[in-house]
C-alpha cells in the first residue's frame, strides 16, 4: 500500500489540476499494482504460438525472455525466442528435424540446453546467435527418448523416458561444457504403471534442489516422485499425501516440474492441470495443497499443458493443441 500511496502523491505533484492528477493515477496505478504482485499488469495471459507448432519445452531466459521448442512437422526442432511482456517472438533456431523437448537456460554461459527426444541426444545452443555449440548422443537415434533437463552449478541432467538412466553433462564454474555420461538408475526403475490414464513413459520432468546436491524426478506412469543424490545416484521415493490421487497416484501423468523454494509444481498433462505440492525441508515428503486448473478447464484451446517455467510471481506453461493443427499457447498462471 505504501507503493500505491507514493504513486498517488507523485501524480498529484505532476499538476495542480485534479483532472491531470487523476489521469496519471489511472495510468500508473494498474501497473504499480501489477508490479507489487511480481509482474506488470500489461503482461499477457496468453501468447499464441504458430498453429500446429506443437510446443513441449519452455525455458525462462534473462529478463522476461522465454524460449519454446517444436515437436511437430514442418517446424520440428525449431526454437522460438520471445518476450513475456510484449508477447512477440522470433526464430532463434530453424527447424532441425529433431525434437526440441524440455529445455533450460544457463545465465552464466547464455547456453540453452535442449532435450532431443527420439534423436537420442542433448543439444546446446548459444542464445546470442542461435548457433549449435555442442551435442551429446546419449541414446541411439529413433529410441524415445531424451525428455527433459535441469541445469545446476555443476551439471545438466536429462531424463530418459524408456530406460533407467539419466544423461549428465558436466559444467565448469562459468558454465563451461564438459564431458557427457549416462548415469544408471536402479534397474527396477521401469514401467510399472500405477496410473490409469494410458501413459507409459517413466522418467519425465526433472528439477533440482537449491544446492544442486539432489534432483527430483517424476515417473509419469507410476505417478511417483523420486529424489536422487547427485553424488551417489541413490534414488529414494518421495512420499506425497493429499490431493485427489486421480488415476491411483499422487502425480499421475506428471510431465514438466518446477521447484520454487519448498513448493513443487507438477504439470499433469493428461489431466490438464498443475499440482501444487509443499515439500518438506529434506524433500523426502510433500503434501498436495491444491491444483491449478484454469484456464485449462474453461478454455479448450489451452488444454494439455506440458512443461512450465517461472517469471516473477507467475508460472508459464506451454499447451499443445495436437493434430489437426490448432492454436498452441504460452499460458500465464498464478503461483
């Protein structure tokens, strides 16, 4: 309220005329209220992407920059760079013929790490030029697939939806690229089901604890979260309670995930919603407090969210319209 009061006083100083002062307040007040909530009120709720673009991954860059990648022809592998405030975007990487799935931006190097799906590889791009810096062939081409990625101070980790492995790229202190390797997960980290939504992949979304010593992985067909120690590669189930446990598991159909402090957001793409989970300090348990269902429930065009990024007090999800070509969107959600 102090910020708003200051704006009112400032407006009154612009002119002795009450009319001019009121006009200035009318212009400034909505923006200041928006800033007080973490973002200017002019940020659009929906950014429409090209019809049939088929987005899967979204990453937040510097400022209010965002990146999205395509899963469908004829734009397969194309990466767009856009502005969350203006809703405008342009091509950063032209279509490559390879999936551009989950992606993350590293502010140290300005590199964008992109999971390549059935190409079996992870690709690193320079966001200043769109140039390909390096790629790491984790799986043979044609095997689904390298799905999502998280970047920590020491490494970038990629999930594998078909086998019990994580891909890892070592990173130097300044984000310099190092060697890549496959980290084995327990052999029983398989497709055991647990959900009744017809989903079959195993590891999907991935997030990291603030110290980077652990990563959280969601098993899509089990509806189960796991915590992995990045030093020992030990995988421990996370006990999640609360919620409606749709499909027989707490996070059934879990796709992209994002950890913000002690709050974990899990996109449940088949259910067109985001589960909000308050985690314990050790990240070994959590409680589903509620679900973010709008605008997915009321706007059919925004159904099927896949992954999320954050900016200020908002989350940004990409929604995949599917075939035949339909509008795809970047959707702003309240935290």
